[in-house]
C-alpha cells in the first residue's frame, strides 16, 4: 500500500511539472542551446568517470 502511495505522489509531481512547464516555459534560444550542449558533454563525462571511480573503491 505504501508503494502505491509513493508512486501516486511521484506521478502527481511529474504531471504537475509537465503542466507548469508547458504553461510557463519559454522556448530556448539557439545560442543558449549551443552553450548548454557544450557544457553537458563535460558534465556527463565527469559523472561517468566519478561513477567508475566510485565502483572501483
């Protein structure tokens, strides 16, 4: 029963984020997308290396 309540809360929170994102979100400019795409590769690489190091120790 507790698991169903947790899943319902998570589903409700995600649905709320989608509704609010569609209503109040604005499209991203091309320059901002390019900037984030460059930074994202570095962040993903660091996260993968950190996970590998964590598994080694």
